[in-house]
């Protein structure tokens, strides 16, 4: 877009690390959160909601560390409407060059019933908490949770109070994904017209995707006057997720003719961050997902391929390179060297230090010995950023699986546990079950397997399989990922990866400190 003025600029508020991470099973480690925040900052996100500092020591430390590291973005922390939450939030975000406190309370009849406050009591609470936050920080966002199901008069009243108490951004959440585009636009427009002081603040839109309308609702809200979109990478978030950052940003870029608003996002960084969020959260992207799905730019049918060869615009409204996909996906083979690997990984969004590159290069050479052609997706699957496999307490030494047409299947496994090798042979209902039984026989634990997922990274029978597992023990949720041309080996490695992470979590946190154990609707 050219000739844009401030009123045409839409701020992108990313909440992958708060609303996204809050979705059950999407837990990220401290290092992963820092890495994702770095990528968000780098791609031009205006505001990063880095977490919910009161929720756990881990959340607090992550928000504080992200605040210290951020170079461009405003760093925001979430706080319920009580002084303790707000103070804790400020302690975490105050390190940022540009800090923001985001405080909220549920204003709809159903949400008011939870803390059991009358309308007047809640109004008083809003005045008190927003003023308190404003005394700490100049940049305050206030949200009436479940705004789209709040009585009109009461919604206007609470927003007016929050603005008078010092809020600088008013966010209108469609917490349960109930609203529709016409209502979304109308609600924001009427609020801006009605509430005294509305023209002094930025209105934001925060849409959940329960009816699949989050992107449409967010764009409609912008048409109604909102100038901040709250969103997550890959649409990660509670239940059906949030508005997907890549969708709103690309919609504004491609359809500038009817939506003349711009963002500050470098869209060529979209694919790399999408891959990283999918990997670290353990939530894969559906193949036909808009913008970042594996098939979003694939043209299979003859008629499409023919049209594409003659003129790419026949079937493409944006170029793959606009979102950071390289024109050619075929990259390297066994003769490629370390410098080529570094440069290719950098194109894919991974800037590695020498030690990390050394480890990845070893894995790359192992893969290249087994697989003739190595594609971008193969390289992405090799990445395990921020963790040093050398420090793992459990390591697979060898695995041999015997499969027959009639089970049970058998796994012979040797594990190195804290430096000592242990072996066992176990059977199971299929090779993966036998392998997991063998791991459990050597390393007893009470963790419960919540999710086991396999995906082929590329085409062909020598394709790598990426496996994600999610495990839970005493409220701690961990994910493990791995990739290998052998699905059973990838499964074993992912399972052991998750157990290694669980051991780290056991050492670092007591049970009951997980983010998801806090009731974020409780304002007391
Ligand atoms: O969906 C929601 O209402 C929220 C609030 C905390 C803003 O995430
Ligand atoms: Zn939300």
C-alpha cells in the first residue's frame, strides 16, 4: 500500500504465546517461547502478548525474558482485574522498552455471575484496577471479556469507565466465537460513535473461531473502525482457535482494493514462523489451511497445472514467495556442505550458531545417506532449536522391531539412562505400541499419552515421517517431536524426547504451577 496515513494502519497484536499457548497441549518451553517471540518481533508484529505472568513462575520468567530481548515490538502481559495480577504483570513487562499491561474482566451476564459481582461492583472494580495499572504503565489495554454477549448499555458504561481510568486500547473480545461479520463491524462502529472518549483510544478486535468466522469478523471489525487485530500464528488458540495472523495480513495485502488498510508485517517471514509454531506447539497445520497449508500453493489437476505454466495468475492470487516459500523446494543432497546448509536454513528462518549448525549438519548427513533428495520440509523437520540432545537423560542406543502379519509385534530396545545402558524386549499391538512398551519397561513413569500423531513430510516411500506426542503428568503437559525415514524410529525418538522434557519440567517446577491450572475467569 502507498499513501497510507496512521488511520489506515492496522496494528497486529499477536497472542500466540498467551491465548495460543493456553490451548490444552500447546505448551512451549522457555527457550521455544523466546525463539517464537524473536521471530514475531523480527517479522514486524506491533504488539506481542508474551504470556500471563501470574499464572506460573514459568510464564512470569518467559514474559520477563521476552521483555528484555524485544527490539521493536510492544511487549504485553495479561492480568485479571485484581491488583495482585496487575502488579505481577508489571514486574514482568517493565523490562521492555515498550511495555503494556492488558487487564480484563468478563462483563456478560454469564461471566459476571462467576465472581458474583453486581453491575455496580464490577464497574467499581474496573475503575480501580485500570487506574492502578495506569499508575504503573502508560500503555494499558482493557478488555470486557465476552463483549459480544454483554448488554449494550453495560458494555458502553464499562468501556467509558476504563477509558476515563486511563486505558489506551479497548479490546472487544468475541470470546466464544459467537458473532458474525455484519455484527462485528456494526458493534465497533456504534461503540466508537457512542462511548465518550472513544476517539482518544485504539479499538481492538479479538475473535475466536468457533463458527469459522474469526478472520471475517476481525476484518469486518477493521471496517467498523478497529485499528488493532488480535491474532495468532496458524490460528492457534483455545477450542477452535483465534483469528490467524497470516490470514488477516494476507487478506489486507491481496485485497487492498476493497480493504485499504496496511500492516507492518514482512509477509515473507510467514512460512518460517508457521512451521516453527506448528513444531513447538505440536499442533500441525491442516493441509488445506489458507496461506500456510501444505496444499495452499499446490496445483495438482492437469487443467490447473496447464494454466499455471502459461500464467501463474490463472490460479494464484498471491505468489508463494510473498509468504516466504521458495520457488523451488528441492534443495540439497549428500554432497552439500555446511555453508550451503547454513544459508538454506537461514532462508527458512533459522539463524544458527556454530554449535547448533554442527549438530544439525550431523543429522542432515545421516538423513542424506538414507534419502536422495532433501526438501525444505525435510530440513525443517530436522530442526530441534534451543535444546542440546547431549543433555538428554534418556537416549536411544538401539531399536530393532520384528513385525509379522499376525501380531504381536516385538521391540528390542536399548536405552541409555543417565549414562548406563539398559535393554529389554517387549511386545505390543503393533510396532509403535511394542516400542513404547519397551521404553516404559526401562523407564517407569506415570505420564499419560494424550496424543500421538504421524505425518509424512514429503512425498515418496522414502519420505520422512514427523511424529508428535503429547504427554501429561500431574498437570504438566509436554510435547515431543521427531522425524525419521522410519516411522517407528521417529515414534520412539518423539516419545523419548517428550520424556526428556518431562524430566526437565519435573526438576524445574512443582505440580500445580501449569498455566492451564489457573482459572483465568476467576477475578478474586
Ligand atoms: O477470548 C478472550 O476473551 C480473551 C481475553 C482474555 C481477552 O482471550
Ligand atoms: Zn481469547
